């Protein structure tokens, strides 16, 4: 199996994501770890609340992974996304790409997070001390 | 016809699922028209997509009675 895609309301296990892609054929592993920032435009963020349309989100993440395997010589891909309430510093997303050579791993990892943010039906609400807002909902 | 809602659309509908009167084989465009009349706040979003059976749909696509239909506001994962 080349691809491991999961949505979970439990804390993401970064080390096991890395372990899953390790293999003697790989020359490099690229990892992107998204973390909850404690401020947005100088406003203090109390927490983020993530929600997913799970079946479609899994399907869209699989599409991204298949496209990546077609376009770049990468060997293994992990995409794990968290749902539920996250505090600043916690990890909502982990993407790991293993490849024989580092160029493909860097490029593919960047492509996966950029595309995920555009197409995968997952939403976050930023909660401030004085209110909340669904990110990207309004122009 | 049952329509699933997520994110800010859940707040606009005040529910995670609503029931809309829509003929079998209506288009996505027709659904948008009916929804925006009932929930004008939808037009204040940057944009929104309609998904049929877990796939993004275009305006001319037909919706059948047993389809799983969802309203997808601008996504913000990651």
C-alpha cells in the first residue's frame, strides 16, 4: 500500500506517520506539520474547531494522492487530518511523502498541502475571546 | 430532498440537514435558486459548491431523489 489517508478526532501521531513511509528504497522523507497559531491579524485565538464532510474529504484526499503518484516519482504518502476542538500548538494536519530523491518529496508535499487547502471539504472556525468566525467563508 | 450542511452553512440553515421540495432530476442551478430564495445569506458567502454523492457538481448536473446532496462553503482545512 502506498497511501495512508485518515481523518480522526484523536491527536495525530506524527512519529507513526513517519514510520509508515520508511523503507530502504527511500532516499528522503518530507513532512509538513500544520499547527494551530495563537493569533490571527493580531487577535488572540482561543481555539480552532475543525469539521469535515468525512466521506467526501477522504475521497478528495485520495484524488490528490493519486494525482501526486502520477506526476512525481514518490513512493509513499500519508495524509492525516484532525477534527474537533484544537488548542494553539496542537496539530490539525500531517503530510508525509517518501521518495527516492528529495526533489520529488519536497515538491509533492508542498503540492498536497496547497491542494488540500483548496479542494478538501474540511472547515475551521476560529474562536476569539469576543466571538468566532468560519475561516474563508466571506470574501 | 435531503440536503447536508457543513461549516457556516449549518449555521445559515440552523441545522446539519434540511429537507427541500425539489423535483427529481432538477439541476444544481435549480437547487441553488430555491436555496438562495429561502436562505439569502448563502449569497453573502464568498462562494459555495454543491456536491452530489461526494463529488463536486456543476450547475447543469441533475440531482436524483436518492442522491446524497451537500452544500460546500469555502473550505479551510489544513
